[in-house]
C-alpha cells in the first residue's frame, strides 16, 4: 500500500513545452527501475503547466526516488526548461486504489 507521495509542479519556459513533454516521457524508463516507486505520473495541467505525481510505500522509497536519476535529471534541466524552480511537495496518501 502507498502511504507517501510527491507532487511536483512544473512551469515550462515559453517555447520549451515540447522539451518538457519529452523530458517527462523520457523519465518513465528511469522510474521503472525504482522498485519502491509504486506509481508515477507525468501530467500536463495546462498549455505550459506540468506536474509529476508519484507514490511510495514508505519514506525510504520516497527518499530513494528523490536521490535517483529522474530527480537528478530534473534539477540538471531546471534552468533550461522551467520558468521557475520545480515546486516539490511531500504529501501523505490517505486512500488509494491501485491494480494488483
């Protein structure tokens, strides 16, 4: 069961929307290598607003993700792709329905 999550809001720089979408699509194979990342979503909220939502069974899994390849790539590309630094929120999951 997932108990913890991250919500990361991303605002693309003008003209960088396609690059942000490509970044999110490219992140999926990296996250698939993280056994404690139970769920991961790269989302488009509006014309230039994006988000990542991911869920974890425990704090160790969340911290492993925060110290993993996708987080490192996100921070490395932040100045190039985003109008402001990614807004990262640690949240608690109260209820969830997942397959399996």
